[in-house]
């Protein structure tokens, strides 16, 4: 069902783009279908293949490392008891941390 809703959203966005275009006769259905096909093929390649999984796993690790550096900087500036962004308690929001 989720895939159907996503596909329906894609169709609605394309329909809205068609309605809002100034020159409807210049729209080529062939180019649109090629673009959507390339997007689906790229999505399948990136998400469902081993190289895609490895790439996003490495990207996740890199971003987690950057967030760790941010945590260390926040703890240096605000002290251990006032970690603002991603401390040990991730449910604490920024404003709750500042106004304890």
C-alpha cells in the first residue's frame, strides 16, 4: 500500500506541474517517462544492491562521526550536564536543556 501511495503522489506532482506550466504543448511525455524510469532504476540500484547498501552504510557512519564531534564540542562549551544536541538522553530538546 505504501508503494501505491508513493506512486500516486508522484502522479499528483506531475499533474500539478502540468497544470501550472505555461506551455503545455512543449511537454514531451517520452522525456518524462525516461526521467521517471531512470529515477526508479537509480533507486533500485542504490537501495537494493550490495554497493548501494555499502555506500549508505558508510555515509551513515560518517554522519554519526560528525554528530559525535558536535556532541564533544557542545559538551566542551556547555559542560557535560548541558549537552544541547545529541547527548546521552536524545529525547531532551534544545530548549529543555537550556532552561533547566
